[in-house]
């Protein structure tokens, strides 16, 4: 089963989508298997990271911007090469084990949609696969 979600984003941010991934698992009725969270965009991504302290997201964005700044030397005509680099480094999907109907996330973990080139209307998908 594939579930589609839409998200309105700002320029750069991490959006906690854990509840929608949990909802997809619940709707599917799958008790044991995997959930694949997928982003079909080249300037956004999906990651799992800490969901308790919002400063972690701020630190991640700071570090990504320092590591992958916009540079005059980039040749991509749209001017968003840094966003493409960040998306490639974060990745566009995550796979999470489902056990007894629940995502096997750590106590501090959340699933995030990462935006590097907004504002945009974005989509992401959750595919739930049974054992």
C-alpha cells in the first residue's frame, strides 16, 4: 500500500512527519514489515534524527549551509545547486521496521521531510510492506 502526503514548505527547514508515517502504518493494518518513506524531489529529502530538542534541527541546517553554501562557481542555471547537494547528502528515503504495528524508532527519533529550496508544495510517499 502506498500513501501520498502533501506538505507546504518554507525556504529551508526540517518538517517532522513522524505522525503521518505512523498513520500510514495504522491505516495499512500491517503488524510486521517495513515502511519506506520516499521523497520524489531533487532539492528535498527524508531523514531520521532527534525529535526532542529543536536546536538539533537548527544545528543540522547550520552545518549543511556551512558545508554546502551557494557558490558563484556553480553552473546550474536555476541557482539551487547547494539544495541539490544537500538533498543528495541527506538522501531521499528511509526504511523503518514495523513490529507489532509500531515503527521501531528510538526514543528520541523522528522522521523528517527536509526542504532545501522552498517555498514549495511538496509530496512524499509512505509504502507499507507486510512480512
